[in-house]
C-alpha cells in the first residue's frame, strides 16, 4: 500500500508529473505503460499492492478504487511538494498515449487559452454525460465539439490547483473529513466500524460532474469571481 511518509518523489520531466492509480497488472495497464514509455513518458503508479493479487485475498470493490483515485494523488502531491508551476497529469490506467510531453503541454496550453486563460485544471471529455441526469445542466458545447461532457478519467493542471481540487473532492473541505480518516479506511478496508467516508462510497465522476455544473451556474449568476479556486473546464 502507498506510504505517504516514505514516498519516492519522481522528478518532473520537462515540468510534468504523470500519475496513475493501479493496484495490480492488467491488460489496460500494460497498454498504458507501453504507450507511455513509447513516447518517453515516465508515469508514477500509486497504490500498487502485490499482496492484493499475489496473496489470493478478496478483491476490493470498485468504489474503494474510486476513493483511492482521490486520496493517493492528494497525499503524494502533498508529500512531494512540487512547485506550483509543475503540471500534474492524472489518468486512469485504461488510457493510451499518442504523443509525448511536448504534445501534452501544447494541448494543455491550447485548452487553457480557449477557455480565456481562466481554467488551470483541464478535464477530458466524453460523448455522453455521466450521470445522465446532468445532461440538461451542461453548457451548450461548441459547434465543432465531438465530446461535450466531463470525464473524470484524465485531468491536468498545476500542482497547487490539483491539490485544492482533490482535497475538495475527497471531502476535506465542505464535509470536513480529515486525511487521517481517509487513510484509516484505505489501509484497513473492511475492518473499521461505521460507514465508509464518502470518497469511498460514491462515484468520483458524480462528484466532479456535479462540481463542474454547480460552478457553471455560479459563474452564470455572477457568483464565480475566481477567488483562486480551481476551474473545471472541459479539455
């Protein structure tokens, strides 16, 4: 399991840190790593747990891994204390890469510019909304856009904004859940009394999509104001 105190902090490659959460080998991760290495990328895998797949124990449920997608990058970025100028690219392990660092940085800069320079965090998009109930609450996509709905499987942005977003999504702000409580559930899954923290009990894309739509409404009503908070714009 990931040890925040003893984490090895990978050096950024041309100002970019690439993170993925995966606890075991699988066909998706093999494709991810193969295409990443082909393009000179150096991903850091968080949450690798040999005991989970060599020890023959029960697999943890899907929702556990969705919570790990929030907790592990947050703890890693805090431990490593990268400069805010460092770009953090987080992806699911079923992503394949078609370019290297230069292409990623160029695409990021283009997306930020298209959003008026006020969107430090860029998310990938998908063809259909999830959850579908939010379809009518999304802004109208650009005429040439093929994908118009937020997808939580890939995002990129400065380290500081990334930590702020992850802390909010994990419940440290708003619900007031502490990192220690999140770690206790992650490290002692299934052995603690009481309900799991919401980070481990709800789909992360529900939270991200709801945050995006709520922010769009706040901005439309004149209540956005920036204030240094991360902006969930589409990539």
